[in-house]
C-alpha cells in the first residue's frame, strides 16, 4: 500500500486525493526505510482500525465434479473468469465500486455444488431471487462451469447460496 506521488498539476492533486479517499487511506504512508524491503513495507498495515467497516463480498460457486477430471489450475481459472465477468458486468453498481475500491481487502466466499445440474438449479434460484450474477460457460465445450455474484453485503447474502458448502 505504498503510495508515491509527484504533484505536478492541480488536476493530478485532485485525482490523487480522490484515489486516497476511495482507497480509505486517511494518511500518507511513509516509504520504506533503509534495510526494509518493499514487500515487507507493503505487508505492514497503513492504518490501524479496530472497528473497520464491513465491506461487500462476492460469492463464487464451483462445480466439484470438475476437480476430479480437470487440473486444479483449470478449475481455478473458471472461478477467475466468472468473478471478473460478474465484476465487469456490474462495474457501475455502487457496491461493486466499493468492493474494487478496497482492493487489498476484497473478500470472496467460494462454494461448491456437485455437478452441472446443481449449478443450473442454483443459477435459476438466484435469477428468481433477483440476484445479479454471471454464469460462466466454458468454450468451446458450451457447458456451465462456475458462477459468481456481483458484490453484496454479508447480511444480503443470497438465500439460494446459504445451504451450499464451502469449496474444499
């Protein structure tokens, strides 16, 4: 969370102030001192807050059956595709803006279903519930592999997802 800025114009100062406010940084972070690596410096918290506000989270639902026949990396890629697609398709939503604005504090809940049929049932329930999500369809195969919701607050968790297991 290091932020180094060269103030050259008023426009740049305004853009930087907006960036700092959006990121939730209340003070400038000092650059690392001699002997301290940049990675250690970025791991140090930039602000201490015992009552940090709750942020939106994103729910991702993966097909467990794919993990038995696909390489792990390919299954992870499906979750990445669905997540990015759901964020992009809802980029103008205020909660999505809050979610991506707190980049280092993003929270995802990764759940599992047993197969394609169960994933399609969950997708239908989310649609009926009015939940914004993206169902990733793997190409060229043409079948659904994963879905991801747009970010929602924890208390607004889709009821269609409450009985699903955490992905293991």
